[in-house]
C-alpha cells in the first residue's frame, strides 16, 4: 500500500494516494514512511491542516528529517502561516548535509514567492 501511494505521489495524484496510504497505516500504524507520504499527499490535495497534523506526529519521532521539515514548511505556507514555514526553514538550516541545505533553499524561495504574491 505504501508503494501504491508513493506511485500516485510520483504522478502528482495526491487524492488517489490517500486511500492506500491510510490503509498502510491501518496495517502498520508506526510506519514513518507511510505517515510522511500521507502528509505529502495532503499537501498535493491542499488539505493543509490534515497534513500538518500528520507531519507534526512524525517530526516528534524523527526530529532531524529534512523531508519532514520541508513538507511541514510547504503545508504551513499553504495554510497562510509564514512564521511557521520560516521556523521549518530554520530547522532545515540547522540540519547538516547537502539535502537539508537544498531543501532549505527551496523552501526559502517558496517563502519569498509567497511574500511577494501576498505583499507581506
């Protein structure tokens, strides 16, 4: 079910990904991979609050995951919460590694674009 949901995410079909990912969590409630993927699916569907709730659970278990902080930042921006998105960008900056640095830069660009659009 995780792989099926992940395939839908690769195709940018978030709505189709939700059901198999929820099923994966029914079978394996502790699956971090399924939780992260479900958070991403909610982001694609613009279900901001559901995604934030899901990934807030994950970030407690895996506090140094660049992907989790990145997607939380994206979800917070979608939910019009710039300060929380900036918090996630700063969390990414504190994580060592090229992947975290690249995701922090990408999230920073998204925050800047958001502010320009909203004339923040």
